[in-house]
C-alpha cells in the first residue's frame, strides 16, 4: 500500500468511484483512497444522476449507454471524454465469462446497449437471434481494410457484419517469481503440478469453463477445445484433484495477485501486462503446450434500449486516437493498423502483447461448440460444486 | 358492503402479490424441473425425471448448506442472546435507544460492501498479517469455510438480536424479583424463568436466520472464493453460467422441499416445547 487516506470528501469519493467504474485500471488506487471495493457495483447506477450533464451539441443520443464488458478492460478517461462530447454516461457491467453474458441475454431484459463477446460466441448469438447486424453507416470510424483478418473475421456471419473488433489476446498465466525459487515456468503441466505442490493454496483459475477446462485439457496435451468425453473426464479429474489446492475460482484475479494472497493465476494478456508493469516480479507465461488465442468484439444486442448511444460509443472507441489510449491502458494488442501507427514502438514489440511465433502457433481460437456443449457446462458446474 | 366483501377487498392486494410473486413463479419452476436443457441453454418442455435423478451431482452444495446454515444459526444465537439480554434487561434505559440503533447501523450499508470489507480484513494483508506480527505464521483465513462462517454470523446477527430482544423486553421484571425472593440463584432464575419466557424470540430469530441462510449465495461467493459452495451458488451457476434451467429448477425444488420439511419439524418441536412448559406452569 502506498498511501492510505482515512477521510475523503464526498465529491472526491464520487470522482474516484466514477474513475474506478470505468475500468479497474485504477482499482489499487481507488482502494487505497477510499477503502472500498465493491462500492462500484452498488452505487454505479446512482453515479450518472450525480454528475451534471453538460450542454449537448451532437444530436441527442440520450443520457446513458450501458456497456457489458470484462474486468480491467478500458481507459476511464475515454469514457469521461465520451460523456463530455455526447452527454451520455457510460454505465459498465463487468463479467467473468462469455457464458454469463449469454445467459443474461438469453434470459432477456439485460438492458445492455453494447457488449463485448469473444470470437467463438458470435455465431451462437446470431443463431439465437440475440444480436443485430451492425449498421456501418453509423460507424464511420470502422475501416474493415485496416484490420488483420485473423482478428476481425469472426465478426461476420454469413456475410453480414454483427461485431467489430475491439482487441485480441492470449490466455496464459501470471506467476509471482518471488516464490518460484528461481525456477522459470513455461508450461501448463508446471502450472497444475505446482498448484498441487509448492503453490498449494496460492493458485487461481478462471470462473470460466472455456479457459479453466481448456487449460486443464492442455495438461494432457489435448485440444483446448476438446468435447471428447474421455478427454473431458481426464480434465475433470485433474480439476477435482487440484481444487483443494486452489486459492480461489474467479476471473477477477488482479486484486489477489497484487496483495500477495495468490501467487499464480490463469490470466489474459492485458492483466499480465498491467500486473507486470506495476510489479516486475509478476511474469506472464504462455504454456508451451498451447492454449487460447482470442479476439474480442463490440456488438449490439437486439432491442438495445439506447441504440443510438450504443453506436456512438462503439464508433467513439474505434477512433484510432481513442483506441490507442485504450490499448495503453488495458495492455491488449489491437488488430487495427491505424491505431497501431499511434502506439509507441516499445509496446508493439512487447513480448507479453506479441508473444514469440513458436508460442503463438501452438494456440487455438475457441470453438463455438464449447459454448453450448452441455458436458463442458456441467463439468465446470460440477467442479465448482465439488 | 358486507363484511365479507370488505374482507376480501382488504386481502386482495396481498393475495394478488402472493399469487403473482410466489404461486406463479413456483409453478413455473416446478414445470421447468421436468423439462430438458435446450441445445444452446435454457429449457425445452418435456416430462422427464432426469433432472431429479441427477440431484446427487450437487450433493456437496447441499451438504455445505445443511452444515453451515445450522452452525451459523447456532453461533449467531450464542452471540446474540447475551447481547439481546444486556440490551433488554441490563442496559440503562437512557442508552437503550442509542445501543439499539448501533445494532441496526450496519444495515445502512449494503451487505455486498460489508462483505468486501471482510475480504480485506481476512485477506493476507489483514488479520493474518497482524497474527504474523505477533509471531503466528501461516494463518490463512480468506476463501475458507471459516471466512464464510464469519461473514454469515456478522451479516445475520441483527436478525437474531431483535426478536430475542423483543421477547426479553416484554418479560415482566417482577418475575425475576419473585424468583430471587424465593431463593433461586441467578443461574436458576435464568434457566427457569428468563430462558423459557424468551423461547418465542429464540424460535423466531433462529427461523429467520436459518431460512435466509439456506438461500444464501453472496457471502460464500465473496468470502469463499468460489470454493465454499452453497445450493444458492449452484443455482446461480446453473442459471447464469451453464444455462441449464431444467436442472436448476430441480435443484430449486429440492431446496424448497428440504426447507419445508426442516421448518415443519422445527415448528413442531417448538410448539411441543411450548406445550410442555405450559404443563410445568400448571403443575
């Protein structure tokens, strides 16, 4: 802890809270200044009305836009700029798995305007009739030619554009090298073996079937996307054996890694980058066996209550100037050439964002079938309730 | 307007709510529980007992709930009773209101935020760090059943304190004097006068806490790190992750049935206890 202030003014608190709401990049700071963590979840809804609404010029899109996204995924300053320019406040809901997002949309009445699905889920959203084809006339900043197709292809289904690329990344793990006794970890085999040995009680896995099951499958060298019954049974056995040794099952692992309670956790690129920047002893590792490479997209659910604001927000975030700030904050690479031109050379050569080719080639994109496969879903639920 | 019509009219709002918010949803859950999981998640109608046959797969969740809920209730009772006794019988009337407000104050903050506070208190930089400073190393508290129990007791204590307080507050203090005048030592007065007369408060408090605990999911999720799993957590997972509404409904029905049985047995026991006390009183 750097500095603990024991009293802050109400206005200062709301400012800090608002910043924090926009992306927990400032989580540590927020916790230091206010001593509150979950305040955002409860008070979030109250925030927009507490901030004064500026005079609005660009055509009324309403006073708010509701974004469903992932932890530590945006630059709060960008949302403030969006509000200043349009008058619409960004209200953020944070999720830990694509399943959770799908469940909310399937149940109906999610109230979301924009959400951030991962590549392999988009076909399901389309077949379930849950997202709308994007009206590109409302997204002038979207330039399809600027994107590396590997990370933008999944946004189109049957020739229709349903989602535009946000950023991409990998799923590896972070490990605190202060506790490894000089050993350099390189594989998923070591991840699981250490968890059940010297790291007992110190490891976290995602609350997310795709990565937790997928990376357990990698222990045996199976495909990350396997739905083979025998292979899933092996993975389940490993997960159940490892469970008593886990510190927690959660997709929000930064706080525990930062305060030292957890020493190792499954992690996504940007969290690895953010942690490594603040704490050089935290290393981001991609298993030599492989694992996941993914691309996240912006999409608009059918019946979005603030549809105009949704498009305005996506368009705003696709602006290369804005997107560059996003990348600097969240630490995930973008596939947009325009944005990359604005980023510092050091970031474009960063080994966490852009892993060595031999590590990349072993990675797999998630497969659509894993999202709906009942065995994988039930395996994850059994593992958690074991 | 006849009295009958008027009574019906007065009952209508409650009746409508009861129907719309309890009977209808429960019926839907019951129907779902005989269905099957839709291919992409959700439910398709069917008539199968498959979901019920699969209930043992959530045995641990039921076991955790059925262990920690009674332990939590009992612990809350043991902590709440002396407090309620002090507030009702011993506290200076001048201070009583303030003390009572102090018991309620935590309710002004959401349980979510208060649980977050416990995450920090029980986490490595909280209590374990203090213990380490005192020379006790290697204590881990967060994400254990103990942490969940602490959260439960903390969260539900006021619900136990108040009913007991009310029953003790109504207690005729002259009975205590009479008992003492007749030569009973303090412990005997407590066991034979105070305690029996506060049974109704204890019963209400335990019931309130126990029923709510059986459906708890927030505290285990936050202080158990996803490792201490209640039926409530299993339900959240089945509806919000694996999207198996049919199985989720079966688990919910099972929970409701277990609660009905437990509460019925409990009520019987309490009324029998009450009855036997009356017998003693008559003798």
